[in-house]
C-alpha cells in the first residue's frame, strides 16, 4: 500500500534504486492490465449468458451422489447446459431440472447419465442421444436415466470379482 501511495504521487522513495523503482512500476502496470482483462472477460461472459436462449427439461434419478445445481450437462463431450434445480418427489427420487441451450435439440429417446470427470472428479450429466426423429419438448422429461455410480460399490464389485476368480483358479 505504501508503494502505491508513493507511485500515485509520482515519487518513489529514495531508498529504492532506479532498477527497483522500475520493477515496481512494471509490477503495477501488470496488475492494472490483469485487472482490466478480468473485468473485460467478466463483462463479456455476462453478456453471452444474458443473450443465450435456453429451455428446461427434467430427469428423474434414484441417486445423484454429489451432483449439484450449477453442474454441467454435456452431449458428445460438449457442454450444452447446466443443472438448475434439484427436488425430491413423493417416492424419494431426485428430479433434476436441466437448462439446455436452445440450439441443441435432444431426441426424445435419449439417455441421461450421471458420470464423473475422473476417479475423484466432479459429476456432470452426460446425454447419449437416441435415434428418434422426435425431440424432447421444453418442460419434457427424459424416459431413460442412469444413476450415479458410487465408488465404494464399484470397488466392492471389483474385489468380489477378484475373489471369485481366485476361487475358480484353484
């Protein structure tokens, strides 16, 4: 803060050499450029979100395990929307509301699956398009869904398969 005060007055304390004073000025200019760039990107992103048109569809899952509103919806590896709401129905199923870019038409026999970006990565919804000529209408619901896989269950399955194979080898 002290350095900024001296800089704005146009004076650099005499205890700094010319080289140090130049480095301070360059550092301040770099900070200003980065701040301006971040502001530009923030404004640009906000405008693109405001101009984007979308529609909502829903998907019903038995378990979501870590999927939250704000997480991505992807098709063929491309982000096409996001999860905007999560509710429980009267049978304790999770109903997720998905906001989909209006430029993307989803066949009405498509499958929505909850998958992870990696072993410990964030969860997202992957849509596998079906072959129907009809499309999911705004406000519609996916007929086919696949729940999230819990890592502990997957590890238990692998261990049990390994044990079964070990018994068969003897």
